[in-house]
């Protein structure tokens, strides 16, 4: 079974305090959903139309698990806190089996 991944690239952060509050809720929600944080805000080299602001990569055992974690009540509560305090490109992708 192919793994699932959350890939999130932040374009702008207008309220760092709300991002911190989101992180406190999102971390446990991701773990409860079976997610494993692979990268968060480390060094980035961007090419072409790339962005170096903040990149998050989270791995799940399956694509379905990644979708379910995003749709979970706990993660949805975290999103309410995040609300319009960031602009990000968030994707759930299926890995290669």
C-alpha cells in the first residue's frame, strides 16, 4: 500500500502567535491520526518558482489515513485556530508503492 503525505508550503505568515497555537493543536491531532513529522521549517533551497518560507512534510501509512487525519475533528479544530493567519499551499499526496 502506498503511503500518504501532507505537504505544506507557507507563502506568508501574518500572525505567528496563531501559528504557534495551531501547532500545539495540530501536532497531537497528526500523531493521533498516525502521522509522522519528517520535516518542519528546516533549511530549504528553492529553485524555479520555489518558496523558502516554511515547508512541512508529514508521512502516513496510507493515502486514506492522510485524508482521514485531515478530516478529523481534532485537526479541524486546529484549522479554526490557524484560520486566516497564514497563506499556504497544502496538499495531500499519494506516494509511490
